C-alpha cells in the first residue's frame, strides 16, 4: 500500500473518533516511518512494507479507541521543545504556555530568581522557564515518581540540567525557610463529577493530575492558602485554572491578602491564569 492510500484509509477509520483524523494519521505514520510530515507529502507513492503497514494499523486501532496521539507518539511539543510524555503525566497543552509567558514577564526585574514549579508532570513549565532564564534556580515538584522520571528525562534530553527535581505532595517536602521569588503551578482543577473527564484524551490521563474535589478548587485553595509561607516578600504566585474559575480564584487570592491581582485570558478568550503578590501578613 502506498503512503497516500494508507493515510486515506486511516483517516476514514478515525473520522468517527477524532476531530483531527487526517493529522492523526499523518503523525502516526511519521512515527512508523521515522520520517517528517514533509516526507509524506514529497513521496506519497512510496510503498509501505508489510511490517510498516502492520505497525501503522496497530497505532490506528489504538487511536480509534481514544488513546491520545501524544501517548502513541511518546512526545508533545511545548514552548518549542519536544517533551516526552507517558501515561503517568498530563499531556502539555498550548493554554499552559500563557502561564509561562506571564511568569517570564514578572521575572524580568529579577536576577537569578528562585522558582518553584508545583505539580511539574513532564516538566513543561519548569523547562520552558529554564530555557528562557538560564540564570534561574528552579525546583520542580511532583507527587508522582513516575512523572518526575519523565521530567528528568526531558531535562537531560534538552540539556537543561540545573533544575532540581523533588518528590513532594505540594509543599510537604519543604520547610518555611525555603523562600521563592515565584511559585507557578498548573494544578488539578476539574470537578470530580465533570463529564469531560470521561471524554476525549482526558479519559486516558492520570485522574490525580486532573480532578480536584466537588468544585475543582480543592488544590487551588490549598496552594493559595499555603504559598505565602514559601514566598519571599513581594513575590508572585501564578496559577493556571479552569475557564470558569477566574473570578473564584481572584476572590480566593484577595481573601488571603495577595495584592496586585490579575487574571489573563487564553487564546480562546477564556480566563486561564491568575496571579497575586505575596501577602504582607501571613
């Protein structure tokens, strides 16, 4: 079977289960062939070997059951970096690049800032910040050892080796002598009963990295309440949250005494990242 025909057949097979059927098919065939997408366009008449056809069909079968393309490929691009992913990690999403952008803006006046990334997963946020701010002292935290292993692989592959990786349930591994200029986090923020958890890629991602109590605010509340003990004076807490949680997060930050509050919208115009400066009184 030629490349052109293989993509067409696979796209048709995925139409019922994916909104990006053709792109999925192309990316999975690239994995099988160890080639780029430009190769597919340049050599559409190239014949696949029986082994390549079998491998491709197996990947298409997995994708048709809903397995995320990123898990099948073993990577996802984020902030211009190719990051390894696994079933132990959340798949990095473009919306989270907004958190990186906001953090970098707040860090402009800092020299050798100390940064804490809570719930690092693949290391996406911490590694993006390390890439842009090689002078920063960055600590990346996750409760999952499996996730930390993926993050460390990504750091080594990208030669971003100054980061420190720590297993911790949020702040539990730290003393209050640990003080940071910026704390960033993309915590779980989906309500436990949200039907989206049973749809699309979310079905396959670790539930512990997605859901957070009846209203999705459990972990956000914990971070907002406890971060001041680990922030330097005039330091920043920057949080990603759900599209409908901006007002609630700003209210929580205000009630806890944070100042200079702001909420930023993602490319879809939804509230996505909120921040505040550390309270004067703990």
